C-alpha cells in the first residue's frame, strides 16, 4: 500500500491564506489558525513586538483591562496552561513555542463600576496580537477548549478577572507531524467566510449597499 501523502507546510500556507484584496492589510489575509508547530523557540525580541501590538489596542475609557499570562515551552506556566486544555487541543499544542492566556479586569479601576466591555476589549488586544504575529511570520491558534477553573486555580488568577482564550504561538510546522488524520485534514482544508452581504446590513437583514 502506498504511503499517504500530505500537503507540506508551505503548500498548506498558500491554501489557507485568504484571497488578497487591494487596500486590506496583508497580515489579515495571511493569518490563519494552524495547529502544527515546528518546535522552534520564539525570541524575547519577537515576543515583545507581539505584546506591544496588543498593548496599543483600543479600549473603553482607555481602561486597558487586558492582562496576558504567557508561558514559554518548558516553563511551569506552559505546563499548567497545557494541562488545562481539552484533550483534543492538548494533542498538538505542546509543540507551540508559547501558550498565552488572555484575561480582562471586569471592573473599571477609576470607580469600581462594572466594565461590560472588558472581554470585547480583550478581544481587540488579542486580534492585534495575532495580526502582529502573522506579520512577523508566526502562527497563532486561539482556543476556547480549556478548563477555565483549572487554569484560574493553577495560575492564581483573581476572581475579578474574566478569562478569554488560550493562544498557542510559534512557527508553523509540517501538517503530517500532527499524526492525527482528522487534525491533518483540518490543517489542509481551504478556509471559507460568509459574504459581506450576510454580515453587513443597511437595514436589519438587508445587505448594505457598499
């Protein structure tokens, strides 16, 4: 029986990238959520740039409610974050260079009032982070599949901080190294998005005339 062949990392990257649209930032088209990492470390200099991009996200009242817990592979923080992941995610995330947990303060520091936009603002910071990572040749994968209470307890995160996603970050690896055929298929299947007519309205349910 002939050995099964899979797309290479370069071939998968070409397949996964969104079609370029003139005037749209290239990093937006280049970003996609890979699961295969090649095991290389990410330098402190590069990590600083990634978090610098997150730092300058917009936020309600300039509260900047986001706080990121980062664990480099081999550290105790990495181990704790990896152990909090669901089994499906744990299969591949251990080869990432870093695991990052985003959190958000749920009350404004100036008056203690509830910040209803804290998670929204964390999402904006995380988007900046992932786009900067793409621009620097890295890949990221954001995961909701983790045990929030286990992560909170293991990392000592206060109750007043809401948890966002765990982000795996590193350099893209070969899809075949995932081993699991289901994961490989996901890694090498073209992405799709809904057309603008389904998500941008002039009146509710009616496509905006752009």
